């Protein structure tokens, strides 16, 4: 059965290009021209992935992304402007799994969608064993994290990154290894994406994010998660 993609895009030519590219690669695509319509489809259709435009009428893409994350962990690929680096960073922090800039090539769109779906499936763990690193507890089966017994709200990508670091607790994990394991073989990934996710994990896990005690940078090598 083909995977179902929800494309939330208000520009008809772009919407048509998304549908054509994805359907040619075997996906089933449903479309929405506004955030409100997209959220209705999300709840009614349970898509496997959402392609979400940043610039939407009424409710912008950032708000829609946050609303989706309140309801679902469905993977999100956000469409942004060519020079909108701040928007791309904010999109990742709001819960998007990846982004693609407009104008885009059909091949790149399909490759990103396929890569995000592979990563999502790979990390759908049924491991019932919790991972504890000091006062951090990662529960893979429930896809939740506790800090000193309190639940920490993470985006799907933040969870995948933290789970991988927790499984390698105490060891230095190189940037290349993290990108390979968490982002896999996505040829389009911007290495700075990792820095964004590390920064936002620290915001949620560290008492002083600028002086981390749990998630440490090992200069010139990578990162290490330790028992504080």
C-alpha cells in the first residue's frame, strides 16, 4: 500500500508540482490550501508525512507545525524561502523534521520525503527497556523522556537524537556518526541542523544551557551525554 502524504500549500502551481512529483514516485497525495483545512485532513486521514508550506493564509506554517505537534508525531517536511535561514531554524525547533527551500527540484523533494519516512520507520522502536542516564530517563516504546521524574516535551527529531546519545552514554559520538545514524543517508542535510537540535535539547534538559553539565561538546570530535 502506498504511503499517504498530506501537502499543505496554498499556491496552486506549487501544490500541483508537489502532487506530480510524489505521485510519480508511488505516493498517494491529499492536498490542503490552508492550515485549517490541513489540520482537518490530519485528523481525518492520518497521513504518513506532511509537506507544509511556511507561508499560508490565516494561520502561518509555523503555527500549523506547532498545532500538528500537539496532536501527532507525524513527520513534517517544511517548505521555506530560499534565504529564510531563521525560518528554517524556527521550523526545526517547532517540530519539523526537515525543510526544503523553494524553488525545489522534484528529485530533491522526493528524496527528502523518502529519507524522512525511512528515519521515522527506523526509529519506531518497540524496545520496552528504558534508558537511564543520571536523572534523564528515555522510554523508547512510549517515545517519552523524563527529567527528574517530570515529562519533557520533545520533537520527534529531538527524541531520536537524545535516544541515540543515551544509548551511547558516556562515550564521545562524532558529529558524522550522529548525522549518519539519526539523519541517515540524506544527502541534502545541512550539518548545522545538528547544532540546532543540540542547542534546543540543552534548553530543555540543562539548568544552564550555556554551561551544560549533561550534554557536553567535545571540541573537534562531537558530543557526549553524561550523568550530571
